[in-house]
C-alpha cells in the first residue's frame, strides 16, 4: 500500500450519536483506503469551524447548519459540507414519568428545558411546532440550562420535560427517573452531521477526502448489517465515562430510530428540511442554497470508486 495520507480532523465533542466516526477508525476503514487520521476535540461546533478557517484542521465533522449559517452571513464563505453520517435529529423529549399518549401538540401544557449548548435542536423543534399550528412562543421554555442540569431537574420533578441527547435519556431510564416521550428523528431525514471542510482544502485534499467518504460508506454499511451491539463493541473505548450497558442502550435506540445514513449522499430533501427550520426561526435571512453549501462530488467519486 502507498504511504498513508495524514488528515487532521477537528471534533466538536464526544457523544454517542457520533459513534460511526469512531467506528470508522476502530474498523481500520480509513487506513484501508490509505488515510491516517488524527482527531482533536475542539469542544464546540464553533470551535471546529474556527480550526478549519485558521488552517489548524483539514476537515471537521459537524452540522450542515453551521455551513448554512456561515453562508447566510457571508455568501463568500469557503465552508462546504459533504458525506452524510447522521441523517436524522438525535434529540429526544424526556419527561419524569411514562407518557405514551404524548403528542407534540401537547407541549405548551408543560415546562420545557430546551438545549442551550447548541442552537439546532430548538430551531428544529420550533419548526415542528409551527408545522402543527403551534406558536413556539406559547411553550413555557427554560432556554439557558445545560442538558445535564435539565436532566437532573426532570429526575427531581422540578421540570416537566427536557430536550436531551444520549446518554442522558438512557441514564435517566436506567435510574427509573425518566422516560422518552418523543424522538425528533420521527420528523424524517434532517441533515444533521457530515464532514465539513473549506473549498480550498477540498480541492487540495480531494483524494484523501474521497477516501474518507469510501471509508465512512463501508462503516455505515457495516453498522446496518451488524447492529448496535457490534457497534458498541467497536467504539466502547472512545466513551470511557459511559457504562457499557448504558452505551448499548443509547446506540440501540439510535439504530432503531434510523439516525445514521444508509447513503453518504447529503440528500436535498434532508438539507432543505433543515434549512426551512432555520428560516422559520429567523436564524437565517434566506433559504440556504444546496449547491452553495454541499459538495456532492466527493460522495459521487467515492461510491463510483468502491
């Protein structure tokens, strides 16, 4: 095999719905296609974008929403997204007790702790409410607490329902202190996580990025075939602070919800659904252009060369 091409990946934070990215490393898929990756956690989506723009990273993973916002603020933005990995929203509405009859239309009757760490979960949820004819401003919302704080408030009965990702939901369930009322994934495909790079880096590192897309396509196919238990086996070492049983519960839920892509193509439908949510919230001034934000040629080349 030819010498490995080194690629620096900026990582926002380490959570279970990013499991395919870690599985790709553990399965040797990047190495199989001649790519040697190093990963450095930046701590936030904003931080990884800053690393890309500063040249401190070659590629990052994160939300296409970051690219949409940057393009809306500056039509000359160099950011592009490619290679769909998380195709559905991984956030959950978790309440203290079982509520099997809950409908999203019922949310204004409860006090909600929404996500403060990142904007996209609430931007998408408020759009879901608007589409049901519900004014999101009618929701009694606590917007400025962390997910950990909101999870604790649900467990204590101080808060009706919280917007959480895994493993918070599985941890609450495991303690008998919470139950999932609704899954945002049920709205359908919503472009949630992909690779992000600058147009210049895509031109300069096209061969390496195409190889990364091939590796991810292999991993996503493996997850679909092998299931969440095997995925847990593969990535457990990347989540040392999460007990094995909790991690498997979290990954099993995500597997059943179909949040990981079957195809590495970022579909126009999933991109537009996300864009319309940002627009309805006033988070962008105009519906982002798929062609401006997405480089689909890398996925096309990757799949053609497999």
